[in-house]
């Protein structure tokens, strides 16, 4: 077994060697600009981009011309939310979302609030999911967009996006879902989830960082977004900027692999995650699950260790990579806003650890993690039973 062990697959995933292999030629000999279609270099790059577009479209039940390449999920989300607001503000200025959304959603909404939009951020239940009826009740005549993530990046909680999308559809309201953490972990298909817009990214599915997709539905209704980047009119004028050909090739390959491996991989990862949880439960006392065990991604475990600070556990355990919260907020000393939204106290949030199991983890690694965490938690509790949770 090789150390350190990586169990932070919600933050990012390693690039699959097959993905890297597919990308490599597009850095070196096949370096053409996909827009330079007047020569063979450009046409070769364009063919590769269109091949990826078809793979991704097929994997999520979309048409190729509904797939728009971006620089990652943050950009896709910004484009979806700000682009919708700028395009449809004449119809209304009310947007509904949920407190546990990624900061790319929350911060885009804050910006719109400053510009006069009314933003409703709905709470979640103890399992971390938003109640469908609550979404329905929050809708008004002026509501132009609902944005609800398919699955959460900290708790793995899954939302009923199919039902939410149907309600929005019936009322003629656009529905965006951030499917970043869901792709490759639970089925996600826009033929069943009636999303108008969906965001995804490469680096959570063993693809490269800095490349993503915004799915934009083209019929019933055809959605028109105001672009957020201006320039050469790439991606049908929606997202200007020279296409990241190696990244797009890698994203296509990553999506293809995820689809091919889906059944075997989700079952295997779930069994590793369950092994981790039951191992910890049998070795340490005072361990509790954040959210529900049923309604969560198969790769996610978010637990709290009573009377111990997660930060201290992580500092002690140098050879296992886990997290106390979302990667983008891990520099913040505040308790996780996501865990707080589930009703946890500050102390409970501070004692929580997020494990993200991935494609390359093994049983041996899981058993090592169980042993290491159990020993460390016991040691910390014994060394400073009361001091552990004193506020900093
Ligand atoms: N949405 C969710 C749920 C995420 O987990 C992430 C990644 O941290 C993002 C959006 C942002 O994705 P990207 O890193 O591709 O901008």
C-alpha cells in the first residue's frame, strides 16, 4: 500500500491514466485551434472537440448542440445564473435556490441581489435535502429561475431534482441544477431530470481541472442566455474563448469511462464507503453521521467525532487526505455553513470530517484509515478530554 492515501475525492479526483493518455497528443502533435478550420491542424482539433461533445451529450441524454464547454462548473454556474437573470429579467426578478448550494451559486445570487433581484434561499432538512413542497410554495409569478444542486459536495445529500424540475416546467420557470458531484455517482440524465440548465466539471470524475460543461436545453423552451464572456463568439456565441482542446478531450474520455464503469464502480465505492463507516463505528465511540445514510452519494461519508476537533485529527494524521469541509472554504476558520444548515451546532460542525471515496481506493486503504482515525480520536480524547472543544 502506498502512502499517503487520498480520501478527498469530493475536492478533486486524480486524472485517470486512460484520460491522460487520450489528452496527451492534443498538447503536442495535435495542438491545433479548434476554430482554425481552414487547415488540417484546426480541423483535427475541431473533430476531437465535437467527438467529446457527442460522448457527453449521449451520457446525459442531451443533444450535442445542447453541450457548451466552459472552464469548469464555477463558470457554468455563473453563466447559467447571471445569463438567465440578464436574459429574462423583463419577465421577473425572483430566483429561488437553497442555502447548501456551492458558493458559485450563492455568490452569483448575492451579486444579483445587489442589482435588485429578490433571492429566496430555502433551508434543508436534517438529511441535507430541500423539501419539494417548500420549493413549490416559494414560487411566484415573478420567479424566473430555480437553482437546486443534484447532490451536495460536503454531505453527499441528494435532492429530488426530477420532481423540482417538473414543478418548474409546469409553471414555465427555468430550472438549473449543479450536477457536479452527481455525475458518475448516481444516474443523471436530462431526459428524466427536466433541467433547463445543468452544470458539470471534469475534475470530479477523473478528468482534468479547468474544463466543464453547461447543458442548455434547446427545446420546450429554447433557452437564451446572455453571454458572460465576450470575444470570438465560440460555442455558438454563448462562451467566447479559445477552446481547451486537451481538456475537452479529457472530459469526454472521463465521462465515457464513468458511464462504462458506472454499475461496477458505484457498487464497489459504496461498499468501501460502508466498510469505512462500519469500521469506524465498531472501533470508536461517539461517532455520528451528518445527514442520512440512505439519501446520500455512494462515495460520501460525513461524520462527527464527539468531543474532538476534526482539525486536530487531520493535523495528527499526516498520511491520509480528508477534509473538514468544501475545498474552496477550507481556509476559513468558520464552521461549515452546510453542516450548520443541517442543524448542527458549531461544536458538532467543528468535529466533522468529510471522507470522499474514489475509483482508486482499496480495501486495504480503508482498513488503514479506520485504524488510524480510531487510534487518533481515542488519543486526542484521552490527552485533552475537555480542552478539545474549547473555542479558539
Ligand atoms: N459545484 C459543486 C457542487 C462542487 O463541488 C464544485 C467543486 O468544488 C463546483 C461546483 C465548482 O467546480 P469547478 O471547480 O469546476 O469550478
